[in-house]
């Protein structure tokens, strides 16, 4: 008997099964309970499908930004929107409408960027614009997030289907 076999035998004798620090009965009991009740798999399936649908809608809404190009903008002016709102640390910070200036193909544009609390006139940042309509700007390309949401939903659907199959096999055996 080699060293690894001796160690495995020792741990099995002591009640360690590699999955947890018990003799394995706790894990088996929870597995049997979940196999008797497939509702958890229905919930996981529902949530997975919901994530796929919402991720697809989100992807469609941002997929138009795929061809956007980067441009360096300068904050040209700010206008007070709200004197202060509470942050998670309890501080009150003013919120400003933010306007930026940038140049595309020799033409200068000034557009409203949105509401921000940490801006100063003259601040430079990189944004993305639509080459067919340079007045359309966005702060970043959000194409990764919807793909991650769709992939997570797909994994949840696969897990639920595997659970359904295992549940059916156990019911047919027992």
C-alpha cells in the first residue's frame, strides 16, 4: 500500500470524506432532500431564463455603441442640480449637470453629459461618441456586462436542467 492510499484509509477511518469534515451523511442527506423536491430547480431555471432575457435586452440597448470611437473631452461648464444628497458615508455632496466640449473632424461640440458630483470645470476625460452622430456621447462601452449576465443565466439554466435529469433518474429508481 503506497503513502497516498494509507492517508486516504486513515482519513476515511477518522470520518473525513474529502467533501466535508464529517462522515459524509450530512452531504448525502441534503442531496436526497433536494432530489425529492425539484422546486429549487424550477426557481433556478426561472432565474436563469430571466437573466438571459434581461441580458439580451441590455445587450441590444448597448450594442449600438460597438462602433463608437474615443474622444478626449473637457468639462466646459457645470450647473447645480441638487445642493446635496446623502452618500453611503452620510456626507452631503452637491450634484451638477455637466457639459463637455470636444472636437470631432475639426468641428467643436458641446453636449450635456449628465449628472455628476465630482466634476470641476476644465477636467479632462475620455468618452466615446457615435461617428455617424458625434452629438451622441457615452461615458464607456458597456458591452461586457450584458454578455456576463447572459452567460450567468446560461449556466443557471444548465444547472437546473442537470438537476431535473438527476431528480427524474432518482425518482424512477426509487
